[in-house]
């Protein structure tokens, strides 16, 4: 897998996938400002997995199935004009809430809530929406937790058993609750029950299918398309069957097992080599080591 | 309405449930058999109560009324869900004259107290009786579900209705199945709503208040999901949206011509037969009066005995 990656591809990939850098102070955790999570927490390890990009795309694909969420996104989000900026903001949010200081995490959450305050309207099906509505937040939260966990299980470097899964869901519940989700799921069973109960509200509207087409084929340098195609195949392969069927996405379990999975691992590893570990992880590790020597 | 569109409308009506789908509504509107504009009247300062408005048709109706400037009280069973709906409607429409009251309308006592809680002030322009969970077959829920509460609420609010006010019961085409028992408790409840609308129409006619029952069609709501079960997903493209149902409801609430047909059972902006079997209006009125009398006895005896009847008032 070494040959196809030229220096140009590497540069383009880095430009596309690297969020703007954050000041080191964001990760300078101290006893007074310890951050929401400890290095021992499952979320700390899972959010450093190479599988993040697959999980993130799967979450976005799943989110399109909620007609009201979809309406809010198509009327207010910049995902069409600036899809990679949109991706960076989500990645940055996860990095700061996972590895940052408590004050940095709280500031980010407060900023998101303020932005959400302006996102209101009436969906094409006649129902009103508010981005800060606890139901809508719960949906977005559940799709992210479910997707990052599913992606880490299949494409992560570490093994996540049931207990680790429960701990991850509980860790993410802390973030979800701070964002305004009421009573977020705290175990994998809770999460599965939530996703089962919301099924009657989900529906692949024409807007959803259009958004999916866009997500699977966004504007990007031609040389990166093959690698991106692998990531999309991996994300689609991780979707629940009902979601894939509603979105009219192909299911090919055999190709998924024989081709998509091994190739995805190669691509994710290559990306990891090119991009290095996430700057947030590095900064947080450095800050933690530093705090350790001070204490 | 032209002769051609009139014929088309009747032909569609004869297809029964097919006309209730989204395609039926679209066809009627395309061919001019039903008015197709979303109502755009100015409702500034006009007060409405919409029950069952925490989701689905009720939420879409409250939103539509609020968007036109109406002063809307949203009503739901659960206090948190009701407050959530109030914020949704207020934020989505920029209308800050939205209030929330939580009450379980399967409980007559709660319905009566709800009537007291709908704040004082200008006369009401309308009530939408939309609350109606599917009563479980053979369950412990009071017979006729929320229809009894709607009846009590109407009684509690009747002196607050201004001249020109409109009451709408959101019934269903399922009411046609009540006579044969095939539709179970849901159909019986929906039939009771048609009859109650008729009985109230007679009583409020002198006060300039119109009372209707309506069949919104097959609409994609939680109730449709429960009734259709496994068929919900494949049937979805045939279902109307809550917003389409809300447009027709707001039309019924505000159209001056509609008010002339008080007591009717509506679908797609036209009065429809109340029964599929012969018998005529006289028989429906007899049934409506019989139900009225039965309800009076039932309520005087104390109604359902086990409900706590809690009512919470929001903002």
C-alpha cells in the first residue's frame, strides 16, 4: 500500500483532514482544572483510534434518517459549502471535550449551545425544530456514540469488550448531558433500546438521500478519492441493515469481509502514518506527563 | 368546484382508504377537487387550545397556528414533554405567546381542571381536540380514551368561546369500522368523536360556534406506526405528513364557508358521509344524543375511578 501514496497525496490529505491547531493551554490539565476525563477512561483511548473517520462518517450517514434533524442540517449547516471545515469542528469538539481541561471543554460546549440557539425552524413535514431541543440532541448523541464504538470495534487497534463499551457509553453520556441531552444512555443496552424506540420516527426523505449522496462523494482532490471510497465503504458496511436499506445503500457482506475490511485497515494505517497521532492526543499526553512530574 | 372535479372527488371517495393516502390528497388538489392553499390568514391575538400537541399532527397544528400569529395553548400528558413542545413552537415561529398545560385527557377530572387553567383573557377562537392515544384492547384505560376528556373540556370551556369560534375533533376514517367492532377501541373512540362533534354542534349553533370532526387521512405519526406495526415502514411513502394534516385542520378552523357545515365529518376540506351504511343523518343524530346521555350518566357516576387526575401548568 506504500506506492500509491506520493508526497502530493500526503500533503493534500493533511490539508483536508487536519483541523486548525488549538492552543496548548486547552490541554494543560491541572488538579484545579482536570478535564472531564482521565487517561484511564475508555473514551481517552477510543477517541485516539485510527477508526475515528469511519465512525464519524457512519454517524453522519445515520443522522440523515431523522427528518427533523435533516431539515435543521439542510437549512442551517455549512456541510455543503464547507464539508471539511464541518468535519474539523466535530473533531475539534471531541478532542477538546475528551482531552482538554474542564474549562476548555465547558467553553466549547457553551459556544455550541449558543450557536444551536439560533438554529430553529419548521421542517418540510410541518414539525418545528430547535437544535437545542433535547430530543434532537439525544439523536445526534446516540448516533455518534454508536458509530464511534462500532467503528473502533471493527477498525480500532484495541479490543473493546462489553464492559469497555458500557464505560465508553457512560463517558459519552457526560458530554451529552453537558450539551443538553436529558438522561443520555449510560450502557450499551440503553443505547440499543434508544435506537430501537426511535425507529418509527426515522425515515429516509429525499433530502436525506441527497445528503448521503453528497457525503459519499464530497468535493475533494481526485487523488484522494480512492482512499475516501474505502472509508465510505467501511462506514456503509458498519450501518445497521435497516438504515442501509432505507437509504438504498448496497449491502455486500461478502465483499465487506473479504475486501473492505482489510483494505480499510491499510488505508487507516497509511493515514495514521501520514498524519501522525492526533495533535490533541499528543498535547494531552505531554500535558499529563508534565503534570505528573510537577506532582 | 367544477362538475368534473366533483365527479373525481366522489370517485376517489369510493376508493375508501386509497383516497386517504398522500396520493389521494395530492390528486384532489391537482385536479381542483380540494382547495390547495395553505391557510395564510392573520390570526394575531386569536386564542387556540390544541390538545395532544407534543408531537405529530397536534404539534404541527400548534406550529401552524403560531406561525400565523395565534395565541396557542399546547396540551400534553407529560409536563416535561409539554414544556418541550411549547419551547419548540415558540422558538420555531418566533411567537412568544405560547403557553403549556399538562393534563391527561383520559381523566375527566383532569380535563375539567384543564378548562379552569386555560388562562383568563380574550375569548377563545378555537379548540382542537387532537389528543388520542390508541386505547389498548381490553386494557384498563377508560372506555373511549381521550374522547370523554375532550367532551368535559368542551363543557368547561364553552362559555369562553367567542362568536365565530370553531371546535374541531380530530377523528379518523377508522370510525367507519366502529359499527362492525372490527376497529377495536380505537375505532370506537374515533366514532364517539364524530358523534360528540355532532351533538355539540347542535348545542352551540345558537352561539355562533361551529363544531366539526375531521379525518386527517393516513398521516405519518406515532399512532400510524402503532396501528400499522410492521407495515409502517413499507407504507410510509403513502402517508401524509403532519404538516399536510395541520394545513387542512387550520383551514377547517379558519375558513368562513366551512363554518356553515357545523356538525359535519370532514376529509380533504369537504364534508363526508358519517356512515358507510344507509340510515341517513337522522340516525347519526339519534346515536349522538344516545352517546351524550350515556356520557352524562357515566360522568355523574364519577367516571373512571382509579385516575389521580394530575394537571400541571407550565409557563
